């Protein structure tokens, strides 16, 4: 149990005792001063919060590697501070992650080619298991649990908040990782909350397991979606689906 939770239980218990023992309660009977929240400077002027881990600021790909062989990430870095998917595989963070808040900005090509899943397709996969879909879903119908901001093949977004092709879009995602026992059996499911362009589209939904292209979700600790290989670690992965999607301003906060 976390320290904050224990402190709250103690606080409420003592407060109840104090209230029962006096005729007129005082305001301070229901106050607690410790622990004091840490000060964090909010995001402003396109800069991340002061406690954020910057994964991509437009200058280099030093926090990433090629997800196929572990070599250097070789996506194209553009003059506008973005990077573009190339046809040499997805990229993943060098470091692993647990529960996080993630901010990422992306845009699909202005020139529309293909339809359905073939238009502006990519994805953000948390811990190499759980995908939030990226897709050009502006006037582009596909299966609802596979459109932009879906938890792939599990939950459709509450609404379609997509902008037209060529416009920058944002995801702000809260990922709560699942919990497992010592032998790898899931004891608590993970959760996603997703804001797409500032609009709530996934409201604390329970992750059913790995996001599979074919078949049902897998829930074991070391199981992973088949189309992403045998990596069972907790890296953040951005998918190469053959479309030149751009990304910029990627940062996360550990929760």
C-alpha cells in the first residue's frame, strides 16, 4: 500500500476519534500537512513539465533504437523538429517504463493514399504489449476498435476527434501498468485514459490483455502480441506500418 494511502487512513481514523470526543469539531481536525506535494512547473510554450523525461525534442534519436535488431534508430529527422517513419522497422525506447503519463504529437500525410487501415497507420505500443492506434480517421471509415485513439481491437474511442490529414494531432495518455504475481499470472489489469486533441476518448478503461491483430488478448506476464516479435520487456514502441507518419514533442512522466 502506498505511503499516501496509509497516511489518509490514519488521518481519517484520528479525525473520527477527535470528532467523537468533542461537541464542536474544529476545521483542523480534518486537515493533514504531510506529505506535501512536490512542486512541478507545468508545460508551457511547447515545453514539457519540469519532471518530464523527454523522449524526442527534434534534435536526435538518442533515446530510441531500432526495434528489430537493437541497432541505431534511423527514422528521418526533419527540419521542423519532427521525425518520420521509414520502411526499416519500428523504434523503441532504450529504457523500459512502468505506469506513465505520455504526451505525443503526430500527423498523417497531407496526400491521402489508401483507405481504412492503409491510411496513415502507426501505433504506440506500451511495454511492447498494449497499443493505442494511430490512423487517419478523418472521413475514413474502418472497424471502430481499430480507428485512431482506439485501444486496438479492444475499445473504440468514445468519439472521433480526428483532424484532417496533414494537421498536427496530440495524444495525452495515462497508462497504468498491470500487476503480476511471481509466476507471471495477472493479479490486476492495467488501464488507459486517453485524450485525443484535448478530448477524452478513453475513460480509464481496463486493458483486457495484449492487443492482438488476430485472436483474443493474452494476459500472461511474458506473453506478447505475435506481430511484435518475442520481446517481452517494457519498452515504449512506435510502429512502422509502412506509412510516412510524423512525430514530434514526445515526453513522459513516471507515475
